[in-house]
């Protein structure tokens, strides 16, 4: 045993087993000794629904806006707000309505069933998250070293397919903190607040202010382009697929901007002479090609992001690729407005989403090179 009777009271004891130092290790070395195998794969599979829950929550509205347009009386402004704040606006629109919930007699529309199906993933994430074990590091930090060692043995047994008692680490080297008095606890918390204030002040000082401002600007632009297109592209293609082909002439093909006009759509044929046309709710026909286009865009984003991540190994490559990606997204944004072929429209939309996703990833990587570790949590 080694004790430290210093006045700071932060570290008091190092607990080690002196009779067999070869079987003693810190938590990092013990985790490495468990290896990689079945436990890690199961942990990854259990964490997937948790990670997917956020994507499903923010993306479902992009596919149900067209179907729920008449039920929720959605204008273009309300559609934008609904895409930006999914659950808040749904509650705002539905709560004032007099809905009589009847499981057997209630008529459920397609968009309601769609939302119900999409809620399965968050529920599954909740179930799988409840089965996840505690982190060994967390157990060590709260003083439950025996439970941490037991969990490490289980990990070792599942990964190595060996008995748990053959785990080479028999004891964990742990730094134990002495109990703090009320005065010491107040002093420690005050020190944390002071340090957080100092880091915040340092972040906005002259050495970092310019870099942080520029990084935030780039991150905002990347997220704005990516999320705007990701949430609106499905609805845009639904409107495009309802375009009235009779208005298509060989002499002058309509642009995408003209094809998005409600008056040019097939559902609007019977209402063109109505004086209050703008307030009429149009029922859009949803084709399977909408989901095919969305799948193509999503697959392109994942594939190109993975490929670019493998080549952005230097600061120069990151900056060069980020500049090229921003230029492509800007050019594609202008080109998409005047595209006259569905294939070109899909290509431009995919280019915008892919490039803005890539730039967002690169900005995150640049954050590691520019911002010091203590300040990254504040950026």
C-alpha cells in the first residue's frame, strides 16, 4: 500500500497486489487483454438501434409530409416547420383536434401507420440499451472494481472462448480518492466552474476566436445544406412525379423550378379555375421510385464518405477536398434549379447531399487539429 497524505485530498491510495505484480494491470491494459470477438460484435449490434433512433426520428417526416398534407392542412411554411421540428409541430397540429381514439373503430391513415412503424426502431433501441452492460471504466471510477473485473472476465470468455478464470489479469490497479469534506467538495466544484469559465474565455480569445468562428461557419453551412436537402428531397421528387406530362413540349422542356409549381401537377387539373386555388389540398400520388431515389442518394453518401475518409490523411488533402466539395455543392445547387431531366435532378440532389456530408466530416476532423483538447467540448 502506498498512501499520500497531502493536503489536497485528491489521491490518497494506490491499491495493488504486491504478491503477483504480473497479474495486476490498469483498466486500459485489462480491456486490451479481453481481445476482440463475440462480445464486441453483440455490443455493436445492441448499440445500432440506439444510433438509428435519431435518424428515424428526424427523417420520417420527409416521407410522410406529402401523405399527411391534407390531414394536417399543411402549407409550404408548415411543411418546413414540420421538417425542422418533427415532434413539437406534430403535437401542436394534432393536439387541438378532437380525436376519438378507438383501437378497433378508429380509421388510421397511411402516414399514421408509417410513423408507427418508424417508432419501432427507437423502441427497439430502448430495449437493447437496457441490456447493455456498464462500462468497465465507469465501474472502476465509482469504486466497483470487483464488478469491473467480473465484467472483464465475461468479455474475455466470450471473445477468446476460454473459461473466465483463465483471464490473465487477477487484480486492477486503482487510484482511490479520499472522501471529501463539505468544504473540500465545495472547493473542488468551485475549481471545476472556474476552469470551465477560463476555458470558455480562452476559446473566445484572439488565438482561437478566428479559427472557432471559421469552423462554426463551415459546420453551419455543411449541416444546412445536408439536412435541408435530406429532408426535402423526398417531397420534391413526389411533386416531380406528379407533373402533368401534357405540359411537356419538345420545343421547350420545363425546368425543375417550373415542374414544382402546383398548377403544373396532375392533381391540380380539376381545380385550375377555382378562385381559391392556393387553399385547395392536393392529393399526391406516391410512386415506388421515390424510395428508390432516396436509397440511391443514401448509398452514395455512405460510399463516398467512406472513400474520402480513407484518403483525407493529411491536412492539405482535407482542405483541398473540402474546397472541391463545397464548390461541387454550390454548382449542383444552381444546376438543380434548371435541370430538365429527372436523371440530372437526381444526380444534382445526390451531389449536394454527398458533398455537404463530406465537408461536415472534414470540418469535424479539422477541429481535432486546430482546437486544443480541453476546449473541444465547448466548440
